[in-house]
C-alpha cells in the first residue's frame, strides 16, 4: 500500500493473511488531521478533531477492505477475541480472531506493535507492547490464547512440534537513544527476570537507557520471550524516525501526538 495507508510487513505470512502498519502521512492529501496530528492520525483520544479522525479511519477501512476494530488500550495484558458485533473502544491491549473480514488493530506512538499469525493462517492477533504491558505479560497472554484459537495442542510435546508454525512481526518503535527509563521500569523487569538487568545501562543522572544490542529498538529482554515461539521480521528504526508519530517527542515539542495503527486480518 502507498501513502498514509501504510507499510506492508515483509514476513512469511500465508496468502490468506494480510497486514499493514499506517504512517503519519506525507501531506494533507494523505489525511484529514491538522497539526500537531498531521496528517493521518487514527487516535480518537488525543485531542484531534473527531471529524478528522473519523475521516482517517474511514480511509483506512476502505484501503484495507475490512473493518479495523479499535481498542481502548490501557497498557495492560487483556486479550480480546473479536466478533462482528463488537463496537470500537473495548478495553484491551491485544486482540485476536479466526474470522475473515475483521482486522485486529492496535495503535502506537512509540510502543512496540506485535502482529501474530501461523503458517497455515488459522488465526491472527495484534498486541500493544508498551513497557507496562510487556512487564505484565501481554505477549505471553496473546500467544496462549492464539494457540487455543488456532486449535494448537497445549501439551508440551505438541507445543514443541507446533511452535515454529507461529510467526510474529515486530513493528517500528522508539529506539534506545530516545528511550531512557526510570528505576521503576528496570525494577519491573528485573524483578521477574534477573537476566533482564543486562538490558539496562546505568547513567549518572539515574536514568536507564535500554541496551541497543536488543534489536536496536530498546526493549528489555521480556519483550523477546516471544522469540522462543516465533520467527520475527522487524522493521528498522530509520523508517520509524522519518514517518512515525512519537508521543515522547511530539507531546513535549508540539503539545500533542497522533497515533498509528498496526492491523492484521484474514481474507
């Protein structure tokens, strides 16, 4: 897809599965939102003109050819199963479905979006993986429910046989040079996984930049537990820097930030 509608992941998904990550748009022709949400903001909770958000969402729906279902994301670990009658705004940070025509959708503006499917295309899922959700197990919860929905067996031997059928796409997110965290974030990860301490670099000001050796995207080790059950094809930071909304950057400099969307669906 071109323009504001998005970046198409380069990953080994089957033909029955489609996915896209929206951009902020390159000009007014790419979206209806005015500064600081210019141009293709999809978030209805950030202070943008509701009519502009509605126009942008309708443009995305037409471009996808399916209905994106938007969540009320709260940086938690709740996973929601989508159905045709579900309205937008349900409280969750991940969604999954095995029904064609419904796009699992998460919005981001620094946080990591993760899209899931399997090599047979039996189901799809999308997770909003901010640091609180990662620490709370949103990826683990999504994978558990995905296996159940896709009909995968839960016995350890069966999981070993089927685990390589699950694939994940790790979308653009904030990088280590822009993402310093306080001691409470480090404690949230190290408390559950002592090995995560290696993912933080102490600074004299008491902040903890996350270690750049983790994909160059800055997230602690717990973010990558999914790699034991997935193949991942992440996008690169240069794309995210040029064409993405960033809450951390834009909220301070411009007084507001739009939201992008990662969508995945079955056809």
